[in-house]
């Protein structure tokens, strides 16, 4: 049986028409992985996974990240919430999720994909948006692509978080600054042959470029990549399953009232290839 899917926007996001038993059978793993990389985000409605089912499904797709922020027995489960009682470590950084970003840009090999399900939803806001960094790159003029192909970018935690909390304390800023920086090529030549922008709010500056020119270029690329034609906005419903390809998309959450208790359960798959410059 073929995997049925419907495109949600022209460039980004597809909905799979498949039931829970078929998802857990492993039958569609290769189809799902290749569609994920083509479309950036996949969703399935009315799945209602338990944590165990969500973990088993994640494991079937790739190498499950056990992570640094986990509680005993959670085996890779991350509770995405503002609530410090539920996940004190994550709540400290969650405000940064409202800005366009890729996860793990501080790592040599950023995570491949993330699998999300909602557990508590806010009545207002809290949608998650995804922007397709393959499509944004492919639409640039050829001369510009050739220039960008040669550039390298430094990603830092303070670049990622300061715009989301400019009234931070000196101690918070010092904590962000204590995290290691990472240089990546601006354009990722994936093993598949496709190229994408490695764009994220964490992009601090371009190596060797005048700071003013570097800021202008990074901001202009961000405005380009976040245009509605590259973006899929997900309106959450209980029972949803969502998977995104972190290597070729950015994501952000739209604001919602913290007292709503909004909570998503998340499993992450380790990266399978480093960010490789255009050869
Ligand atoms: Fe994120």
C-alpha cells in the first residue's frame, strides 16, 4: 500500500493519511523519511499517541536522542512548556522559541528531526510555524547563491536569546555567553545533493565580514526566508502528530498565555550528517 499524503502549502508541509497501527508497524519508515526531507514538516491528525507509542515511532525513524535535559526514566522525552514545575531547565530558555530558529546550531551535527504531540493546548495562540530553508535558498538568484555558498556563520546562544529577552539580567546574559559558539557554512550541501540555508536567530555574524554588512545580510536573508510562501503554520488539535526536518527548516512558536499550561511532548532524532559546505 502506498502512503497517502496531501500538500498543506505549495512549498512546505504535508498531511499524511495513515492510521496509528500503520505508523507503528514500520511499514512506511522510508516513505516518511523521504517525504519529510522533501516537505520539511509532516502532520497526522487524530493519532493520540501515548508517550511509549511516540517513542517507539521516533525510534523507528532514526537514532533517538536521549538528551541532556531529561528526568529519570524519560528516555528521550522532553516536555515542552513554560511551566518551571514541569521542566525547570527547559522553561528558562523557552522564550527563545518564539524567534525563528533551527535547533542545535551550537552542535557539530545538528539534530535531524523532531516528533511532537500536544498534551495541553492554549485556547489562543501557540501555533507552531515552519519555514522551508531549501526553498528559500533555491529561489535566490544564481549569482547570489554562488556568493552565499562561500560564507561561514558563527552561531551563539546570546544571539539566539537576547532578541527575545532584551531586559535580561547580567547573570542571564553571562550564562548564555558561557555556552560554546559554533561556526557553520551559511549554505548546507546535504548528502542528498540539495542545498539549504543554515539560518537561525542564533546566527551572530559572518566570519571575516564587516559587522554592519554581516548584520544587514543575515537580517535580509531572514526576511526573505520567513516570507509566507515558505511558511506552514500549524494550528494544533489534540491527537496530532507532527514531525519536522530540523536540517532544512526553521521553526518558531507564536505567543500564547503562559498560564494556559500549554505542553507538548517531544522526541528528537540525532543528526546523521554534519553541516557540509558546498564543494
Ligand atoms: Fe526549537
